[in-house]
């Protein structure tokens, strides 16, 4: 089965893709729906540190919102003699920052280990503020925990049922489209191979 994961502005499409299984929810709500989330988040939240790190690394290389904007409420000293006067619009280019060689070792490589406790010091950002897919400061995304939880729940359910492989027609490197948001231009084509339920006979050899 070939599937295209269409690009989404944030996690809206993940939310739309509701999971109808009720296995994981103590109150038998459909997993991933608004009714279930507050209960499941407490009762069944898996820790899954590597999955979490994969999500973080994905949002580092592919932040859906590639820049943040702020209006200067007063003159801002930008260093090296440059000052942004009060009222000017400041744009922080998150994608450039998160892929900068000054801030990340081997910035072009996909390395979830950057976000694992044991390897964070060596591979993670040299400055904690250099990671901002959900923004920074007082206006930071209010939905980031929900987005993370839903993304993890969706990934877990997919990987429990399928092995996922890149579809041969998917060209690499991924062609991205950048406007107000940044997303794969043609989605991402993958092939889903159903997993054998535990204890079932393997398929007959051809
Ligand atoms: C992967 C998913 C998501 C990403 C990458 C994302 C990213 C962002 C970013 C970059 C901002 C601007 C922060 C800033 O200016 O510093 C933002 C703001 C915001 N986000 Fe998200 N977001 C996601 C999911 C969600 C979800 C699921 C919700 C709601 C349930 C949400 C609600 C909001 C709201 C209300 C704001 C405005 C906060 C404010 O201006 O005070 N986001 N988000």
C-alpha cells in the first residue's frame, strides 16, 4: 500500500487523522480525540525518549513555521554597532538558525541523538535558544505539548501495525515549498507493509 503524508501547516492534519482504536484509553474514548486526550495523556502517556528525539530532530530540520516575527517595543541593540529602532519588525529565521553550523555540529545530518540526555551535550545546540520550532518567550506556542502527544500517538499506532519504507517514486532530497509555512512540496511518499500479528504464520515463500 502506498501512502502520501500530505504536508500540514502545523499538526492540524495530525489532529484530523483521528485514531479510532479505544484500546489505550481507560475510559474507552477513541484514542487521540479531544475527549480522550486529557485522560490518556496522564494515564497512558508512554515515555518513548527516542521517538520524542526523532520528532524534535524532524522539527529542527523541517520547522513548519520557518520564521518568527516581533515588533521592537524599544530600540534593540543587535551588536556590532547595529540597532533596530523602536517600531521596527524583527524576523528570526528559525530554519537558518536550526541548521547553522555555528550552533549545531553536523547541522545537515538527521541525528535524533542530539536530543537524548546522554548525547545532548556533544551533539545538541550550543545555545538552548537555538531550537525554536514552537517559538520562544511569552508568545511561544500554547499547543506544543498537545502537538507532541498527538504526533507520538499517531506514530506509535502506525509503527505498531506497519513497517514503513520510503516509496521508490519519492525523490531525495525532499523538495520543500516555503511560504508562510514550510512543507514538502509533494508530500512524502512511503509504502506501508502490514506487520504480522504476533504468533501468526509467516507468509508462504513464493
Ligand atoms: C507541530 C505543531 C505545531 C507547531 C510547529 C507550532 C508552532 C507555533 C509557533 C512557531 C508559534 C509562534 C510562537 C512565537 O511567535 O514565538 C505558535 C503559536 C501558537 N500556537 Fe502553535 N504550533 C503547533 C501546534 C499547535 C497546536 C496543536 C495548537 C493548539 C491546540 C497551537 C496553538 C498555538 C497558539 C494559540 C499560538 C499563539 C500563541 C500566542 O501568540 O500567544 N499550536 N505555534
